[in-house]
């Protein structure tokens, strides 16, 4: 019972921290893309301590709270469409071939980004966001898409480093050196 309570408490704290991070996206103008990435990364320790199901539940809770409370709708939607990535990362990283892993990661990212843009343009009719993209030249749009994909790969690497630091440095300090092995793994 104590272990289950500890997992639930950790889940609540990390959900609250991720939600606060999402709320900061409305205060800091350039944080539209940074806050969702950080909020998703903050759920990584939960993946190791409680597993996939609880981490996905925490992601869903933060996504709903962000959509309801976050003043920056674009940031909230980005989190809703991409915030689950840290849960999928260990499964994708378990594939043997590196080119296949990279293609899966970029394919998942591009599908989610395309679905997000379609939702914003055709369903939610977010004119201000769409006007930003409409004002860009074709070359600028291509450069933006390439930059987004490179950023995704850098974020993927950052998640791996964060997971390593959590496992080797922070986890022993929080839960003691004799605590059981983590449930998830990240390369």
C-alpha cells in the first residue's frame, strides 16, 4: 500500500509541475514550443517509477488541464498532440536498426504535427496561428519544417540524457540506493 501511495503522490506532484510549466507558456511569449516539451519531459520520472499506464494517465490529465486553463491555446494543443512522446520513446528505442528508429520518431512527429495543423486550420479555425504560417514563403516553410525535425531529434536526445541523469543521479537521492530497479528504460 505504501508503494502505491508513493506512486500516486509522485504522479500528482509531477502532474502539477507539468501543468504549471504549461501555464508559464502564456506568460512567456516565446515559450509556445518550449513549455510543452518541458512539461512532457517532467513526466519522465513517472515512467520509471510507475510505468506506462500511470504516465499516460498523467499525460492525459495535464493535457486536459492545459486545454482548460492554459492561455496559450497553441501550446496546449502542442502538448495534447505530442506530450505522450516520452512514453513511446523507450518502445521505439528498442528497435534494433537506428535508421528505422529515426524514421519512426520523425514519422510520428510529422504525423502529429500535420494532424495538429489540420485541426487548428479546419476545425478550430485559429486564424492568428494560420496567418503566421500563411505569411511565410515556401523556402521559409521548408526551412521551418526541417528545423522542427532537427529540433525533434535534439529533444529525443535530451530526453535520453534527462532519463540517464534521473536514474543515476536524482533517483538514488530521492528513493535511496536500495530502491528497486526502474520499470522503464531509455537509451
